[in-house]
C-alpha cells in the first residue's frame, strides 16, 4: 500500500512541478507552445514555451519547477514541525529530489546548456539545433561527471536518512 501512495505522491509532485513552469510562463508573459509527455531521453512531463531572449526569463522559467519542490518540502517540514514522520511522504520527497536533480535531463542540466548557448549566440533563431549540439557536448563532459557524482551522493545520503 505504501508503494501506491508513494507513486501517487510523486505523480502529484511532478504535476505541481510542471504547474510551476505554467505559472511562471504566465507571469513572464511567455507563450506556452506545448504541455505533455515526452519519452526521450527519459520519460518525463514537460511544458514548452516560445523561448525568451532574455537570460533572466530563461533562468526563472527553468528553476520555477524546482522552486515549487522547495515550497512543497518547506510545507511538509512546517506541517511536521521539522521531522517528517510519514514514510510515504518521506519516500516521495526523496524520489522527487532524485528526479529534480538527475544528470540526464533535469531543469538544471537544461539551464547549464542554455547558459552555454546564450554565451555563444544570444539571439539565434535556430535554438533547437544549438541545443541538440550543446546537449551532445554536455553528456559525459567533466561537468556532467561532476553532476553525476553529486547526484549519486544525494541518492546515498537519502538512503541513509530514510
């Protein structure tokens, strides 16, 4: 039964994460071009927007989903007075953190790649091809291995905490 609760919570947290992107896109007046599920490189939900030219808009948009996660964790810590005793919530928050920070296709990976693209070409209209090229270069780079190592530490730390 706990397994089903955890799956439902992670699904709910993921939906809230994506809603964070939707709300942020409306606040920044970014046009939403799609909401759905993608299967590459890993299955994931997404909200896509007409990509803004201003770097601060890109950063805020990409981090808005993680901000929602931080709000969820803060709310849980407040509700449980700093000690989350419900195992379903503990497991779901841990799994969501692993999803949020994964080195394959998290918002942090996208942010790093967008930063690299922004430095190369501020106003390129061919963003998709630049992104694909930068993503290919990013995979298995020194930064990717550092991210993977830190991600692995998070996983090991979470298993000891739970």
